[in-house]
């Protein structure tokens, strides 16, 4: 991992001044660690990679479990000041899918999918910080990414997860990190300037829900029709076209 860290630092430091890469054998959660640091005013750009997380966190209060060596877990923390934050996690998904493999697809809002199973997830949290410039609307964004490299235990999951080695048998954490780290930084910088609009068509090209029957967690049924230019999921229901924006809504293909 240390060779990959060095190569990533060499590629990213020129476009992100002050950038560092940190590799920890174990931490509770790379997101929790960077959020703690941000609350203490540490808002320098950093890529924090963990060999193992003892308390990995997912969206909607879920856990993110992985066995050591079987997944890539990292968080990128940096100050961002986009004019609109809508669609940030979708743009990150687009970037990761494109950087990993043509067959990696996206399930709204920001799951990486392979052959109708979950390959990876993204958890974005932000903190205002004493270290952030109060004049601009900058926040410290912590972009957490977990990607399954090998088969994970399926306990408690309705569908067994996918693994990157199904596509790339030699994939390991350093190689996967090397593939995604610089594109991720460039994506966040592009999003800060241009917002989600340039990512809309790229998301829709990999959207697993497109034209499929879906059910929202509130029970509403409909057919998914891609995402809007702000990243809302467009669902055609009995009451017309509905733009689903809440990241607290989960959506699944219906049987
Ligand atoms: C999800 O699919 O619900 C999001 C999963 C995000 C997991 C990653 S692993 C690295 C970072 N640290 C965490 O505790 N979570 C994210």
C-alpha cells in the first residue's frame, strides 16, 4: 500500500496543495476519524486509508462490515465550496464506476453495483469547522468509500454482495486505490466548479434502475427514468412524474 500511497501523493499534490496520504492498519471508521479531526479544526486535504475498520458506517445509520484484506476502505477529506451540494454523492459514484471497470454500474443514489448486486458504497459527511474560511460557504467534506474486493459474509443482507475480483481477479486494495484516488480528487474539483449537470448523462449511462419497476421505502411504486440535472431520481408513479430527492429514501427494484 505504501508504494500506491506515494504514487497517489505525487499525482495529487500538484493539484491539491497540502495534500497528504495516511495509511492506518486499523481505525474505527475512516469517516469518523476525519470528522473528529474536522471538529478540532484540522481541515487539510487528506486521503485516509484503513487496512481494517472496527466500526465502519454506511448510509441510513447502517453498519459497513468488511474483513481485513477483503475490501478497500478509505475517506478523502477536503474543503469544498460548491454553489449547490445536490448530486455530490452521485458524481462520486460516476467517478468510481468509470475508474474501476466498464461493467460497474450505479444504483441511485450512490451504490456501486455489479450484476445486480452491491459492489461498494459511498458515505459523504460534511463539517463546518473553525479552520474553514467563514466568508465563503466552504465545508469540510469527508467522502468515504468502501469497495468489496473479495466475497464478503452475506449475513443480514437480502442479496449477497458482489466483489471486484469477479471482474478483475488480481484486484487488491493498493491497485484499486491507485485507480480511483486521483480521478476522485479531480471529480470533486470539477463538481465544485460545475455542479452535477456534467455528470447527469454519465450517471444515466450506468443507472441500474433505468426503466425498471421500483418501490420507494414509503411504499410508492413506479418506474424509474434516470436522474435529473440535480441528481433527483425520476420515478413515474400513478400520480405522475415524481422527482425523488431525499437521500433518506431508499429505493429497490421490485420483483
Ligand atoms: C453505504 O453503502 O451505506 C456506504 C458505505 C460506506 C463505507 C465506507 S468504508 C470507508 C468509510 N468509512 C466508513 O465508516 N464508511 C465509509
